[in-house]
C-alpha cells in the first residue's frame, strides 16, 4: 500500500506520537530502577529534588521507529531516502553521546561532545544535507558544521525549564512542515512530522508532577541536531532571496538564548562554557514571572516568529525586510528587559 505525501506525514506524526507516549513512562521506570537521576548538585540546577532522566530516549525511539516504519508504506525518491538516512545516523550519534553524558557521573568533557557533534554534522553533509545558498561548496560545508553544532548546543542550553526545549521543538517542526509544503524536500515534511509527534508525546510527562521526567542531554542534543538538519532542507526563497534567513526566525529563541548567555558570561570574564543563570527564562523568573507563564510566553513568541518566517517566504523583498526589522527591534527590547534582572 502506497500513501500520498500528506498521508505519509500524518502517519509519521501519529506513529511517533503514540510510541513516545507509551515509551516515556517505561523509560522513566528504567531510570528510577537504575538510579539515573538529575540531582540538583550545583547552583545552576533549578529543580529542588532529583528527577529521573532518559526522556530523550523515548523521543528518539519514537522518531527513529516512525522513520523506519513509514518506509514500508511509501515510495520515496532516492534523494529523500538518502537525506533521511543521514539524519537518522547523525541523530543516533547525538542521542548516544547525550545518553552517555547523562549516565556518566561527572558527564563528558565539552571537547568530547564537540568532537562527536562535528562528526554527526559531517554525516549529514555526506548524505547530502547541507546549506545550499552559499558558494563555494567547501565554505557551505564549513558553515553547515557551524550551524549544526551551534544549534545542537543551543537546544541543550534552553533545556533549563520544564517543557521549554520540547515545546520549542514542537512549534518549530510545525513551521518547517507547513513552510515545506507542498513540493519542497519530502524528507522535511516526513521528518518534521515525526519529530513533532515524538516531542509532543514526551511533553506532558515533562510537566506532570507524578510522572515527571527530564529529557536529559540525550533528548536536547537530539532535538537540536534534527532541527538543524530540517532547517537546511527547504529553499525558503520563493519570493525573495531574503527568505533564506527564515530558519533564524523559526529557531530564534534557542539561538537568542545561546548568544545572550555567552555574551553575559564573557562580559563578566567567565568561560562561556561554564554554567550560569543568565538564560532568558531564568532572568524572567527573577523578574517575577511564574514558570507556567514563562513557558506560555516562550511558545507563543516562537509561534509568532514562525508566522513571521512563513510570511518572509511568501512576501516581496520589501515585505521581508520589514518583518526582519520588526523582529530585530522586538529582540532588542526583550534584551533590554532581561538586563534588568540581577543575576548572582
């Protein structure tokens, strides 16, 4: 039985969602049994009691099995299959690296994680997933590595509050899906639907107190990696060349937080790789926002930026420049507001 593209995406989403919903309580029980917890042992940790890890494993399995399962119901072009294999291979590496970092008592050194992140980025390049609007090819490949590694770590950085990383991934993948319709790279439609379903299946458990679970680095590195690959699969520039910057709007929140945190740490004379409470969400909490309100704001803001990104791909050059300009002004105002928080 062969399915059309939309039906394939729906099946990809639903199968990943169901698997993630079923597997998250199971991996939580494994984490409890084998004492795999995130202990609040440093000042950077924001939770008060130990919380089980391994949620990222459920997200990954939901995504990966959906990708493999859907293969038997659809006839994909060779290029689509090649891209999906590259994403699956690289994301598997990222999930395993994050999982080891979660389980290892003192974690992995950041250099070790960088090494495997670069290796995973080279994997997707080998399978044909890379930045297309830059020449010569060697420069495009170098920028692809920077993009993949940077965004992978950006998702890892925003995973400091329940629902934040998974929620942003859900909204962003929906944007990639709708912008890629109807005739862009098929792998974007299918993989974004699967990732959206897998992240959505985990989302309620991350917020539920009785069955609370963290995704850990195994989840956040995986989400960031796949989102970085999806961002490179659509042309965006249907109406104007400025459309190629639409992914920066879709993934603005993790990118913004990374740049903001690194800037604050450097200005204080600290290493940008050492933890601190400079994250936008933690600063908003200092300024009096409740965590549910911060999550609602973050997902709403991401959705608004995704609408802007969708608009950029559909309007003229002048219209696109206006959208980018308004976005920059909003981010400057937001930055000014965050700087009011006194971080200790």
